[in-house]
């Protein structure tokens, strides 16, 4: 948490410097950016770290604990299912090679093309 707070402070200093520098050279920059999931997560973390009310924190924790995160399920075609089953059989039968050998064979194949 300390590292997150220090990083946040450093970013704020850099923002202030850039605003001051752009004003100094007479440039007004308007930067439009979408708020990323990481930005939102960091903002929420900062806000939660500032909360002193234990009852509020417990309620927030309960909300998070009982929320349902929707995971996107990937539908596989029948061909994909067959290929996965064949791959599992290859693994069980020991028909595998290490990454280094694969890279060498791929390089040889590419040189023949």
C-alpha cells in the first residue's frame, strides 16, 4: 500500500510539473483519455484507504464479498473440442517436446521455405 501511495504522489507531482511547463511555453494541451479499469481500481483503493468508519468498511466488504463477477464463457466448436481431446491424448501418451526443441524445429522449417 505504501508503494501505491508513493506512486500516486509521484504521478501527481509529474502532472503538476507538466501543467506548469506547458503553461510556461504557452501551450494549452487538452488530453482526452478514457479512464481505464486500472485507473478506476486505483482510485477506489485510494478512497477505501481514506475511510475511517469501521461499520462502513464492513458494509463495503460485505457488498464485495456477495457480488457476482460475471465471467465470459467461451463456446467451443466441435472441431475445437476434438482438437483439445487429441491434445490431451498426446500428453497422456508422452507425445510432447520441450520448447527449445520446438523452437529449433520451427527455425529449420522456416529456413526451408
